[in-house]
C-alpha cells in the first residue's frame, strides 16, 4: 500500500473523510478494514461492524497486521480506548516487521490520537517509537513525532524534528502545524503568527477542523500580542465568519471560537464593537446546541459552559456533572466556572466577593492537575488562565496581604509561583502581572 492511497492520503493529509469503498471484488483484507475505518470516522458504527464481520467471515485476515487493525477498530467502535490503543500499537509494530511503511505510519498516528484523547503523554511517547528513525524519510512521520515531542515538553527538540522533515520534502499540514505549536510554546509569538499566515495555503484542502485549527493558533498569537483588532478580523473571517453554514456545524471549529474569545476576555482585551463578539458567540452556540456532546472533550465542554445560557445551560450542566462522576478535577472546574459565570453569555464574571473566595478554596487542590483534562497545552491554556485570574483576584481580596495556604487536607496546593512555573512562556508580557506575588 502506498501513501498516495486515497483513504490514507485523506486521513494523514488532514482532509475530510468520506466513505471509502474498495474496488469491486477486491480480496484485500486491508481495503475492507479501511472501509470500516471510514465508517467509524463518520460515526456510522453499524456499517463499521458490518465491514469487520465481512472481513472476518471470509477468512481474509491472514496476517497479524490486519488482525491487530481489525481488533483496534472493533475496540474503537465499542469505546474501549485502552484496548484500541494497544491494538493500534501492535498494528504499527507488525507493519514495521513486514516493511509496510504506510500502515506503520497510519497505525502510529491513530495510536497517538487515542493516547491524546485519553490525556496520556506517556502513551503518546511510547506509540511513536516505530517512527522515530523515519521522521525524515517517510511522509507524515516527522509531524507525528514532533507533535508528541512537543506534548512531552520538548518543544525545541520538536521544532528541529519538524523542520528537518519539512526540509526533506514532507511539508504536510500536520508537520507545519507542529512547528506552530513549538514556536508558540517557546515564546516566539510574532514568528509563529507569520509562520501560520505563510502556510495557510497548505490547509486549503484540509478538513474544516484543520483549516480552522491553523486560525485558532493564529488567534492565540494575536491575543499574546494584544492585537484585538486583528483578532476581531480573524473571528469575523477565516476562524468563523467566513465558514459555510454546514462547516459551522464542526464541533472543533465552533468550540475553538469559544476558547479564544474566553481567553481574550480573561486577558482584559475588549473588542471595539462588543456586539460583534456577542453576535459570533450566539451564532456559535446555535450551532452547538443541537450537536454538542459532553464526552468529546473536557476542555472544550468547559468552554461551552462559560458561554452557555438559559435552558441549554441547565441541560449542559447536568450532562457535565454526569460526565464528571469519576473525575474530581473536571467536576471542580465545572463547579468553579458555574459559580464565577452564573448566567453565562456576555454577562461576565460575578462581583460577589464570597463566591470568588469560595472558588479559590475549591480549586486549590486540583489547580495543578488540569493536564488530566486532556487536549493540548495550547487548547488547555484558557483554563490555566481562568485559574490564574482566580489567584490574582483572591490575592487582591486577601486582607493585609495574607499568604496563601501551603496545604489543604495535607495536600500541596496551587500558588502563584507554582502557576507561573507551569505556564509562563518567555517574552509574553501577560505573565508580568504575576511576578513578585506570593
């Protein structure tokens, strides 16, 4: 199988995934499994199982690679992420043994994604081992490896990996996007913004998610640069306003807008015309109210909660509390956001001092565990800055410069110093207001 295979190219090239149908009378088991994968990608689970059953019934799964791939798809369709991850790792290893580089990259990328959904960087690092020596010799491999290196906190190394892959001719959207992650993390904000603008052309044929994800990263840069005019133009343009109506149904495109607008608000960046901002928020929420699922992303579910209003807010809160039964960090963040933003929408933060103090004590024990909520550090940064805002507000409210407690119930808790150590990026003036505070 080649990297130019139409289905492989669409998935690894970050394009929209349509139903893939093998050539008539094709006896290739891998082709049937890719068809099953295309059904799973589009949420058609019944058809996914039908393809898997057809492959197994005809005894076409003759090699270990296909057997592992079939198991991985079955586990994904059943929502068994741990088992799916293990099966795709085995698929990649088996493909490597059989010199099937295409399936090796495909399965590794899937294993990395599953580990990312689980919020487990260790699993991401383990999954890329079959690709590490191929980052400059195989399509897409460099971007996959570089992204994982960045997620593991090795942004400088990740940038080198991605740039070497690009220099070798592998300038696919994900590898270009990995460089943007690194530049942002390293505090090279103007360079990052320019990099994204220069490479927009690479995302033209990409899915709605990937096209708007490029713009999401640009929005983060504009917020760092306090370019509120540029941010307004971006939201009204390629990030949201220019999208076709059916493109606005994309969950990630919609929630990305809520993320960056909340982040701008936390930074105190006010739009010249707040009505434009409020219009976009209302428009985003209309597209999400029919399709949002609390199971898709904890981070973006919290972004929805920040802006949700009325009956939808009440319904969304119930869904979030149901989804947070076994996750203390998530539940506390749901509590904190619902207290600080009691009405959601454009009403903004509460002015009740006691509520701020209550949230301050509530959030202390879990504030440095937000990574457990998953997503990338850049996507999760809005929650970190929500916590930072709480720390600053309560320092302001503390009588006589009271010190923060060092422990709550014998557990170390968040402080401004700990928050800065975890979050500060070089060259970004936003963090200066935290310096010197204890």
